């Protein structure tokens, strides 16, 4: 292995170790998780906690109170009434099945009855809807709900500019699919493809992957079958794939694609240190790799959690991305909203103070970002204290074009009965989900300029509980909205 690769691995471990030893100014200092055994010095006399002990420390405890057996329904006067409201199309998972609804006044229509649907996604034009069935099948429907096509697939992404899909097959291949037409194979089964992302102009599909080198020994186990991690891209019409980065042969760490910079000049990715799920769970820095050549650069010195809704590219095609920065797996502490420049690496804090931020989402004109924030009270660990803390999540909007005075933010909601989650823009309205203390999920909307929220769906039946994964819930598995183009 080259000295450069050894130096990179050493610097990455030093960065992670240095971060674990520092606090976050202006916020309550979280309880640091125990250092992994492979980072302790050989002469250390303190025995580290086992993974089982670490997980048990964070496992949610039984509530100390007795909930009301029959929670009251949502207030009828808070339901959205009349034609005023957000215009668009809603797709959601209820009871494991796929439903659609025209906004603001349409009726909900059930499309499937198999109980195993997830991850609904509208095409750019709104004419098509795709979703995953189980773990290995993609189903495509018209906007009216007519089934069109079924494909083998474990992951899919719509092009940002046209109605075509990139599909990762269960065997690690890559397909390009136009609804109703035969799929085109871009990369054969066994290519090791894991994450995929379209370039902003729709001309390239980037991917990260992991292959097994049967004739070489793994770095850590010493057994045959070394791992080889890589980043690459391929033209949409096919052709020879381009490998842009690898982690050595054999690889000492993994590479995980996060997406593209909004201007299409760089790939965004995370480094998986030592192929360790435990280290990844506490976050790693975000990196940028120029696609036309040049060295990779860390965009965040602090770690960030690897959630799709913690990273939001600007919709205006510039180089800005909104990122939730802060390590440690608890989504309830040490999470700040930053605006990053991919080209320069400059970072601006958009929302500071003793809060923990999640789920930034841009308005269509690129001037505002909606997000969720709650008071940061350190490591809530689990149990009733964590549940009460998460019930303080509220919806905010920040104006990123705030002028000389800097970004201006405004709190839009403040209802102690609900925990607000996952904002989505529809014109000058913001849709968001709410969770109450009985784990009932409802969908609401509110004017972006402020006002009284009203509910659109009284109940969404999804297999989610309040704890999720240390306070984070994967709402993208259960909801998507399509907004018509601005006139």
C-alpha cells in the first residue's frame, strides 16, 4: 500500500479521535460514547464497553407514565378546508400499501393491497410514480394509479430532468429504465453497485460500490476475499464506466456516495473507516471529489450522520448544500445547520444556539430552508426523558438571503401535543409530519410565511415508533410530494 493511502487512513482516525475529545460550544456537552477497542492504546488499563453494553445503554426504557387508553381524535376545526392550500400530488404508505392524493382537495386512492410497499417517489413530470415492493422489486404506476411495470431492483432514483429511472438490481448491477419500455443494462450483475445518484443535468449516473477480490486476503480478517471499494460514473446512454476513486487494493476503508454537488462539478461522499458500522453510526466527515480531476477535500471537519434528509443540495444549480453537522448517533444533540460551498469549502452556520437540527429542505426558489429543531439537552440516552425531549421538535424557516444582518429564521409551530418532522415545500406552503405521544402520525401543512397549521391526513399507519434510531426516523420510506413547476 502506498504511503499516501496510509497517511490518509491515519489522518482520518486522528480526525475522528480529535472530534470525540472536544465539546460543542453553546450546547450541552453530550456523554461521549466509549472509544472502539481498535482505537484504545495497547497499554490502556480501562476496559471498553462491549457493543451489547453500549446498545443497552441507549435502548429506550419503558415509559414511567400510563397513556390514555383511547387518545382523542384530531380537532375537526383544524382540518384543511376548501380550495386554498398547497397544490401538488401526494404519495404515501399507509398500512404497508401505496396511496396517492391530489392536493389540496382530492380524495385518497389506494393503489396496492400487498402490505409490503415503501419509498414512493414521483417522477419529475409527476406523470409516474415508483415504489419498492419488499426488498427486491420496483413497481411503476401512472399518476392515476394504473400499474405499468415491475422490475428487479433494490434501489432506484429518478433522473432530475426526465422521466427515467436508474435501478440497482439485487445482484449489484445497474439499469436505466424509461417507464413502459424494456430496461437497458448499464452495468452487469456482480458489479458491486451500492449507492447511485444522477448528475444534475441528467447525463451521468454516479455510483459507489464494493467488490470482493477472491484471490486476495482481506486487510482485517486475513481471510481470502479482500474488499475493494470504489466511486465511479457512467453515461446514461451507456458505454465504458469511469472509476474516479478507490480505497486501495485491497481496501482498508469503504466509500459511500452521498450525491452530486448542485453544479455537477463534484461527487459528495463519506469514508467508511475500517468498514465499521459502529463508527459510521456516530458520523463521519463529508468529502467532495472533483469529477474532472483533482484531489478530494473534506467539506466538514466535524462528522455528520449519514441520513438522506441531513443533506440538501441547493435547487438553483450553484455549489451550495445545506448540511446538518455534528457527530454522535443521537439526533437529539449536537446537530447544527450549516450552508457549505462545495467549491471553496467555506461554511456558514445558519442556525445556532442550544438546539439540535434535522431535515433541512429548500424552497423552490432557493431563498429559504425549512428545518426541524429541538432544545439540545445533551445525551438523552433513552426512556421517558428522550420521549419528552423529542416532543419539543418544532418547524422553523431560515431566509438564507438575509442580507448584511445574516440569515433570518422564524419558528412556525409551537404545539406541545406534537413532535414536528420532515418538512416538504409545495409552493408557499410547507407540508410536515407530526407524531404525538401515542405514536400517531398525521400530515399537516402551514403557510411558509406563518399562520395556523391544518391537517391533511388524520392518520398515516407506518411501522415507526418515537425512538426510531436514536431519535431519527426514516420518513422518506413513507412519503413523497410532487410540486408542479412554477408558472
